[in-house]
C-alpha cells in the first residue's frame, strides 16, 4: 500500500531516502482536501498566479493542462497543477457561489438536499437579492423568483429606511400584492417573514412587488431572500 484509501495521500516507504519529500506532498494534499474549498467550478482556463493550495473544480470544456480532467479537482501545488479524482459524497465549499457542492459520481451539484445515484436531486435553495426602492406607489424586483422553483416563503430585512409618506408596505407578486406579507415596517432592520400556506410553484422568472400603504415610496433598500425547492433531473447519459 503506497497511498491512503480515502484521500490518496502518499505514504513513506520503509528505508526511504528523502522522506520529507513524501511527507510534505501528503501534507500539501491534506491541506487542500480537508475542509475542502474551491475557488470556482466554471473557470475553464488554468488561472495564472494561483496561490499554493488553491483548488478548482475542472468544468467541461477546460483547456490547457486542465484538458481531459473534467470533474476532477485541480490543486495548485509547488508551481504546478495536481489533479485529484474525487470520490462519491465529497463536499466542497464553492467560494464563487457561496454554497456547498457535492460530487455524485458523474459531476458536482448543490449539496443542500437529497439526491439519487443517477444524479437526480431535490435541492433546498435560498436566492438573496438586494433591492433599491424607487419612488412611487410600487417598486418591482424584476425576476427575483427563479423559474421552476417551489417557494415556501420570502424573508427580508430593511437595510436602509424607506422614505416617503407610506405608513407601511406589503410584499407579493402580480395578482397577489400581499402574498408574502402586509403591514411591514419601514425602519432600518424591520424584517419580513413571509410564509405561504402551501408551497407555490413558479414556472417562469417572476417579479416580487413592494406596494406602499398609506402613501408612496421615495427611496430605501431591502434585502430579500426567496426560500424554496428546486427539482434536478437525473444526469445526462
């Protein structure tokens, strides 16, 4: 046995010369894989100036020295790229997306849900958007709810107090102006907890609409989070 089973760390052989070379290689790989983080899963060209220990998931269509290593981990170590074949169930934090991803044997996908061996998954997802409120009786967050999401609710936090003569506001969608809340506060740190009575499916990108009560808006900012479930079909064969 020359490598460990799970992480393929090189082992020092009996009476081996320059043991430090093998040991340092094992430590470098362990540093990259323990508490695994990847810079990105969509960059196709090996970046110049990568720092030792930085890791990437190699996507389809990768070029240069990454070509032919799709779905593998590319780890920059000692001035060169090392490629590691992940095992089913490995999870990494994707720094670019701010979310975990898991390897299912065929590729990497969102980790926050239940999945099948064929790549199908039920994924919990939170989509967060910062919205600047304009002047008027309503303010629209264009396409805030993504297509094919089953929404369980929308939460939010006023990050800059709303101006204007409104006494409150409601949050909803076209045809249901208060689906996610009414009588909401205008002051900084006022919040929204907009649960729906039952999950609501949206089959196309859908606007969220803020509607002023008792007056109009004239500025302010709110951070909105859409909470829901996305269905992912089995992987292509």
